[in-house]
C-alpha cells in the first residue's frame, strides 16, 4: 500500500497532489472514524477469468480490484501487468469520498466483509457479491449486495474523470 499513496495535506511530503485526480491511489489522510489499523483488509478473492484480485477494506468502506498479473517489481510501481497500471487500484467501489469523487451521501458500503466474484456458471457470473455490515444512514442493518462492475472483456474498468466508479447502486440486495 505504501507504494500507492496520495495526499493533499503536506506540500513538502511525498505523494502530494490532488487526491481526486488519482482514483488509482490511496488517500493516506482519509479517516472513517478513529482506527489503529486503517489498512484492515478483511477479504480477498481471485478471478481467473480477469486475472484480478478483489480486496475488501473495512475502514475505507470500499472494495478494490488489483491486477494479479503484475510481478512483485511492477506491483511496487504504476506500470506493468496486463492492464499496465502496476499495483495501482484498477477499480474501487463503495465509498467515493475516499478518492475525492463525492461525499458521505454517495457511500454505499458500510464496514463490509467477504467481497467475492460470482463464479462462471452461476447466476450473475462475473458480478461481485459483498456482505454490507452497516450501520448506515438508513439504520443498523446488514445486507448482501450484488454489483455489476463496469468492466470490459479485457479487464478495464470504465471511469469518467471527476466522477465515481459505477454502478450507482447495487443490482440486487
């Protein structure tokens, strides 16, 4: 994670820039309440069809997709692998505030766990399922949400500059 940070707090520090211009990076200054372990990854799954990994980060209330095809050396940088982005985030979903593409009203995941791709041959194959814990603005409840990621056959994710990654809501809850 340390190789893929952005921050807009200290102009003298490394990785200074406009966080919203770099959705592929992690805002080290994003805080979702007090937390000692801001990098708490609580799920990982692999898609052999895409050769990508999905990871769930509880304190960011997000899931991230990474290119599995990168070498260790490429993963430390911003180029390489099948997609050409090294170890940068290819896709993220659940909380666009974490990368400067929205505010708390756009948050769709709340301390989630167990993000995984639906395997081939099952209904919704290629979509993502996630256990969405809560609490959330509508109350204290949990749900299982299915989302259809905006990915093409080559493993590239659609993103309009300055907007958040889609979809705007789960396909099924």
